[in-house]
């Protein structure tokens, strides 16, 4: 069983390409993609940053929270949010 993936129609300026997958001389063509995966990676990076910041916010004491203009209740509401919000 041999698998071959070819990339054709690659354009540097739009980051779009089409892929052909060949399995035992049968070819499956995948549609062109516009850099949609890059948007997904950016979103995941934002989620990771939000999660990290909220964990750090949960560690702050009352004095530190007042320095940044948060009350304990505001901080609790913020760090209780799920990572995707």
C-alpha cells in the first residue's frame, strides 16, 4: 500500500493549495483551502493566553487586585469563565 500526497497550485501570497491523495493508484482530490487553519491556530493561541491570564488573576490577593482596579468578586467572575469566552 503506497500513499502519496502532492501539493499543487501553491500560491505564496494567498497560502492556498489543493492536495491530491493517491492510494494504490486511486486519486482523491481535496478542495482548495484558504488559510482557514491559520485562523484556527490564532484562536487557539488566544484561548491559551486567556486561560493563563485567568489562572494568574486567581492567584492575586486583595491588595494586588485593587492595584489593577478589580474587586475580589470581579476577579472571581473573570477567572470562572471558560477558556473560550
